[in-house]
C-alpha cells in the first residue's frame, strides 16, 4: 500500500504564452548567461524533495534539464487555460500515490525569489492553519509563488472545470495565507525591457545570483 510522503514537491511553472516576449519559449530565454529555467532549477532544487517542470506543451528542448515534464491536462478544444492549468498539473503530480504532502510552485520568470522561499511559505501556511500560502510584496502579489497542500488537488480541479482561471481566486477560495516579502522577489521578466533591467540589477548584486 502506498502512503503519502511528508516532504515538499517542487514544480517550476513555464506554461505562459510569453506574448510580450514575442511568443518565444520564455523558460529558454538567456539571463545572466543561462536559460531562465536553469536559474529556477538552481533556486528550487535544494528546497524540495523532488522537482518537475510544468509547461502548456513540453518542448523537446526541455528534456536535457532532466526533470519530469508535466503537460497541462486540457482537451484539444479548450486551448490555453493559463497558469491555473499548470497549478492543476503540479498538484496532480504531487498528489500521486507515494508523493509529497505539499507542493511549492514558482514561475520560471522570477529569478530573484529567495533561496528559503519554500520554508517561508510552509511556515506562513502552518502558522495560519491554512492549506496554502502565496507571496505578496509591496510591488504586488505573486500568486504563482506558492505552497499548496496536495489535499487541494480535487478542489483545484473543480475550480478549473467550472471555468476558473484566476490563481488569486483559488487562493481566496481555499483560504491561503499571505507571506510578506521584498518587492524585488516579485520581479517578473515579461518583456525585453524587464529582461534588460533585471540583467542590470543582477550585475549590481552578484551575490544574489543563484549558484551555478
């Protein structure tokens, strides 16, 4: 009989449409000399028991990174359902028999997230007695940087099936706690201008770069 683990699974969310980047595969965009997905792997791998990559439709170019590839569980006529579909895929993977009790997710385009994010999110959820927690900063919320109890998998599926697309809305629905963090943590690289600004910021503080 398989049981539920007590650790945390990690999933990098790389399923965005990347419209402001010209529709190119954002996870493979070079930042600081490496693809964004490499930064996300370096950041999260040391924080979790197992790690996977979620994409709307996994690309063969993701294979060399050596992670399980999670495709959105959508029907051909449903099109792109946004990050909520990635959250659902992440929870389904983590909730498999023998999997972890919690799942932490991060967006692939936030290279300045803290190296202890998982511990901070778990503490916020545990303190509030909540089934999840997400990051909030003075510059806004980052609902994709979050931890989820895998017990939320069925509820998230119901939300998605009913047409729910807002990750903020599912956090409200399940009663997630908010983790207050620094504004720089929520730096999203959504456009070439964002990428250039982040390159400048990273070069000004080399110690904050994820380890190679």
